[in-house]
C-alpha cells in the first residue's frame, strides 16, 4: 500500500509514495514488500519488490537510486545514475526520470520539493541523522542550487511515533548537551523517556525558515499500520526485519 502527501499530490510534475509492507513477493518475517537488499531476505524477492515499486511510481527499474544508508549527514546531488551505491543518507536531483529512494524501518523518510526550481530530495533521518544534522546539510545543498527556503515543501513520512519510541537517558543527555531546547522533544512518563523524532525533524526545518511542512501520522511500530519496524521485530525476538521504501521522482 502506498501513502501520499496531500501537499505534494497537488504538483503534476512529480510522483511520490511512502510504501508499507503490503503487496510484495517476500515470505516469512519479510512478508511482503521488503525492499531492503541489506536484509537477509532472498535477493530475487527483494528485487521483484523493488521492480513493483518502480512500476507503481512510473520509473524505469534501473533509474531508482538507493543509498547505502549509514545514519550520517552525507548528501549527494545526482545528475546521472551512479555506477555503485553511494554511502550516505540524502539525495537531491533536478533530473527527470531519476527516482530517489529511501529505506526505513522506524526512522523517518523525508521528501523535499522546490516547485520553483523543480528540485527534489529524499533523505533518511533517524535519531542519529537528526543529531548529526542531515536536515541542515540537505538544505545547504538546496541553497547552493539556488533554492529559497520559503519555497520548499517538506513531507516527513511514516516513522515511529513518540508513544512507542522509548529511549535511554544517555540519548536525552546527548540531545540536551547539543542544544538545551531539544528537551521539548522528550517526554518522561512513569520513569520512562520517550522521543518525538518527527517533531525534532520538523523543528530543524523550521529553524531555516521552512514553513510548508506536512507530517504523515502513521506510526510504523503499530502492527495495524502494516509497516516494517525494527523495534517491533527486536521486541518479538526476530533476528532481522524488512525495510519500507519511499520514492520520489520528477516526471
């Protein structure tokens, strides 16, 4: 199943989708639309799943650019299909037909669109990416391409919500040491600490003057939403998990 952004759906020049785990070929714990080539799933099934996603989005299967994601602040501007997977967590392009894909299993997939310069980005932000400022690194890249922050449209895709994102005290301390105001993204209930990843990401955009932000409220941890979730898999003592894919492309 594919979820779409209300804000981005208004633009005819781009196509996008945040996919959950439904509608694929994988079996067992990877059932069914696992797009993680880094998982222990059968490679041929994962490739078939990715092909199905490309068909749905309307891009050639060889035109989907995926990263070797490493929870970093590395950003790439893509003008042609790379020969090998790039190591990093954010992609930008202004080329038609080059689809940008992000894999997640509780982290947030984020799309950025500049309708003035017809520029798109897909980035991967978990707590590490948020902490290492993947957002500001991507925005600086937009600025170098001539974008104005006020023109940008941002969509924060399905990720783990605060209610299910329990963290340890050292993470809270890490964020507060970085910036005192980060405390507002944490809530302490019954001696447990919970972190709001999407609020943290949203605030980082707002600091740059980006106002047009949409959050897709679909908690990946909740089984009822049918996403792959690393947290849920670990809680259920499974030795691996599938990955959700999110894709954006200029038509």
